[in-house]
C-alpha cells in the first residue's frame, strides 16, 4: 500500500472519530434526565414519587443495618428496590425488621431497618423505582 493511501485512510479515520465525538457530545448536552448523585446520610430524595431517606448505616460483626424512611401515597414493600454496593458486589437486602407504618397520616410514612451482608469498607446504599435511582454513601 502506498504512503498516500495510508495518509488518506488515517485522515478519514480521524474525521470519523471527530464526528462520533461530536454526536455523543450533542446527545449528552440534550439529555434532560435526572442526574444520579451520591447523597449523605439523612438527605431526603424523591425517587419514583416517593420521598426516601437513608437515616443511618450501622455495620456490625454479622450484618449491615440500614435505617430508611419512605414517605408517599404508595410506598409498597420496604425491601423492593433497595440494594447495597459493598465488598465489590451489589447485594439485595437479606431481611427487614422493625418496620413501622403511620397509616393514619397522608402521605404515608414507613420506617424500617434493612439487613444486608457485612460490609467491608464504606457501603453505598441504592434505591431504584420507576426508572429513577438514588444512592447514599454510608459511614
């Protein structure tokens, strides 16, 4: 292959790379989706129409306990949508205990302690509902 053909081929490849980058930049600039943030404990975030707060994360010798509060008209199951990133893996809750619901008030408020596997290091607690997500950094 001649040098001229290699130069032309490399110029064409370079132009294709610049065009692809421009298209991706325009897609990102026009994206009106919600930004997923990493929130502190105690921060309340609306996810899928439900106001969600991770109040506390406590790592014990045999499990990680996560205190959560959810407020909304349709809270649903406390376990659904929760997961924890720790130990290089995403894990669902093992069990839930001490759940209390204030059925008399509107919006309905439910608090619960979710149980996860033992977290080595700082766990990140995630909640997802209706294609929206939020995550809290444990302590």
